[in-house]
C-alpha cells in the first residue's frame, strides 16, 4: 500500500475498496499498480518490483503486507533490526 500515486508505474483507478487497517480503522483504496523498489542485501542493491500495490490517498506511510508476500511463495524471517525475505 502506498500514499504516493507517482510511485506506481502505469497507475490504474479501481472500484473503491475498503481496507481494514486494524483497530477499527478502514481506509479506501482507489487505485493500484506496480512499484519499483531497491533493497540492500549483503551490501549490494537489489532492484525488484512489488506487484499490485494499492494506492490509498489517506494513508500516512507505505506498507508491505507479509500475507501478500507469503501468498506469492516468499518466506519471512524477522530479526531485531531487519527482516529476511527468501524465495527459493
């Protein structure tokens, strides 16, 4: 999820959908598309693309849904100061 429309490549509007953020808070997604990201792994920058990122105008930050990543075959290992994402 992102609040920055210009970060989404080939942005498309969608039928508005309610996203439950927890704590009885819901926000409305009004668009989606792909977002290029750069991650650092072992001191090297890795370029990747997050697919079908929701655009939520009223969200304050960008969020990554672990459940979405896991549904695509990724495995997550959380440590104190970082997270390891694996896809064998």
